[in-house]
């Protein structure tokens, strides 16, 4: 637990203190966010606000991860605590960084071209698919000493569903789909000051709790599994908890400056990176299907966007005034702050429900 706390605190402090520096640097470089004129109240006055802020919390998370491992070396007993970086960390942090790089390219093109087009949708999807496929293969084929891999050949809910064996190829394709879907879900949500950041903190916090709970009830821990039949077959759950907690702490420090009125935006570098990390956490904790509930706000915003696109292309009619969904409520007259807070509440309810389902499964098994 000490390592998780250290990682969280270090990430928060680094992000909180370094974000103002990033604001000054990006402002000096004229790396301001180009804003499309859509007649929305929230767009007024935001042109030129520094973008690419996601760089800060990605770097803060990496620094915090290293700090967490230093904390592990101080523990008196380290039989099941990983002192060295693991394949799980490589996959999760790789998703965070490399999908962040795709977003950075998109942000850079927007700033350079002085418009909001950036990297094409096909270009972003291709980049996400390549990153997901490479790391998906790594996640499936490198086992730890107890035989566990980061992902598996089964679709999971709270654990692997044994009758849903999709094979190695299917597993990699599922990995790519989850990473791409969650990455774009967070990106769609990132449209109002602090909205995606706050929602991500809640989801990351949930996965930090799940990871640590799995660590305390881990099948690889013989002291626990020898006397308890119910344990979790996952790889490196302490690493999962540490990375999720560090990312949550880094986002919390960033939110101090990103909340309304935002002095900096996370940009696609932050949104695509965060979504990929959350997708990776879902797969690594064997909660792929449960992530639909835990990340319920991202799912809601994504599915309403799909409904709007399908409806308009097939019937020529719009179901919502505008998508993503938060802009629908802006056009309905809601203030930006009201939308953000209410959407945070929705995100919190979804997270609480997801954790409730996860914990109820444990109670049913041991009770």
C-alpha cells in the first residue's frame, strides 16, 4: 500500500507544480488550441488556450511509477511485491505513452496548421490499431513465473469467462478494439473544461482499488491462496494499482489548472493516452465487460455519438441537437459548469455501480 500512496502523492505534486510551467512554455511557443466556431457559449474566449497539457500528467505518471518502485525497496517483506518493472507496466505505460504520441501528432498538426483538423480520423485509428496490436501481442505472449500473462484468450467480466475462449488472434483483436474504443471515448468526452479529466480520475481511482484488491487476494500469493479458494488469476496486480493510482493523482494535479475556466487543455495527447491506459487496465484486471459500466460516462457519450451519426446518414435527421452529448445540453441552455458537474455525478454513479458489482461477486463467492 505504501508504494501506491507514494506514487499517487508524487504524481499529484509533480503535475500540480509542473502544469503552470507547461502553460508558460506552450503559450510562448504559441501552441494554443484552435477552436471551431460552432456557436457554443463554451467556445467563446477559449481560442489560444494552451493545448497538449496531457504531456504533463503522462510524464508525472512515469516519474511517480519510478518513485513507487523506490518505495517498494523499503518494505521489510517483498515476497510478492514486484521490485522491478514488469511486463504489465511495459504494456500499460506503453499504451499511455504511445497513444499519447498519436494524440501529440494530432495536436501538433492543429497548432501548426492553425485549424482544428489535425490528424485524420483514419490516421488516428490506424495509429491506435498498430499500438494496440503490438502491445496486445506482447500482453498475450510473455508470461510471469506463475504462468500469467497481462491478457488472456478469454473475454472477461469480473474474471475470465471460461466458455468465451476467443483464441490468440481473437484476443489481440479484442485488445485492439478495447484500446481504440476507450481511447476515442475519452477523446469524445474531452470537450468542456475539466470534464474528461474529472471523469478519468474517478475511473482510474476505481481501477487502483480493483488492482490493490486483487493484489490482496492474489492466487500467486500462496499465503492467501493456500487457505482461500477464491483468488484472482491476474498478472502483477500491485503494478496495476500503482499505475492507475499514479495516473489518477497526476490527473488530479492537472485538474487544478484544467477546471473552468481552463488555463490549459489536455489535448488529444492526454485524451487518447488516458483512454488507452483505462482500456489496458480493464484488460489487465480481467474486467473487460465490466469496464462498460465503470467507464459508463465514456460509453454513454460514445454510443450517443454513434446513434447521431447513424441516424443522420440513414434518415437525414438528428436525434440530438449536437454531439458529443455535452454539446447537446449546451444548446439546451445548460451552463458549462452545470454540465461538467452533472456529468461527473453520472461518472461517479457508474464507477460506484461497477465497484459494487465487482465486490458483490467476491462476497457471493466467500459468503
